[in-house]
C-alpha cells in the first residue's frame, strides 16, 4: 500500500494480512472509513506493565500503527507506543515485529491468580 488513503477493499485486505500475522482473525478488527480513516485490532497479547488489560493495535491514515491498552472505565485507550516508520501501512511482518517488541503473547504470560 502506498501512503495515500487506501480504498476500503485494499484496507480490509491489509488489515486481514496484519491480523493473520498476529494469529487473530479479521473479526477482531473494526474499520472506520470516516475521515480520518482508522482501524482497531484486538490482539491476543499482553503488555508486561499492564498484564490485566487487553491490548489493541490502532491504525489511522495519518499516523499508522500504535499499541494501546484498554481501560476499565470506558475512557479512551492508553496509547503506549507508536510505530516509527515512514510508511503509514508498513508490511504486516513489520507490524508483527513492532508488537513483539512491546508485548508478549498471552500464552507466554504466567496466569494471574
């Protein structure tokens, strides 16, 4: 994908590829095609500093990918890191590497009693 605003079909395909690379299905994604175009991708990972919180990848057409954790009170997500890349839609492999740098797979965490 280039840096221009992608059409819906291409963006949906890109999100499916990213989701697959993170072992989650497209059903874990939401896509908002209002300006700015954005997406939410729930991932089956945890951030070690917040092991009790769900993790999501956020994407928008201006800034690309970021990692966030859910709050318990319905407030906005807490963004922890933004992917530093010149591409708004980098290859799925780079997105997976970004996630691996900041998160661990849920199955890799000890259970919380």
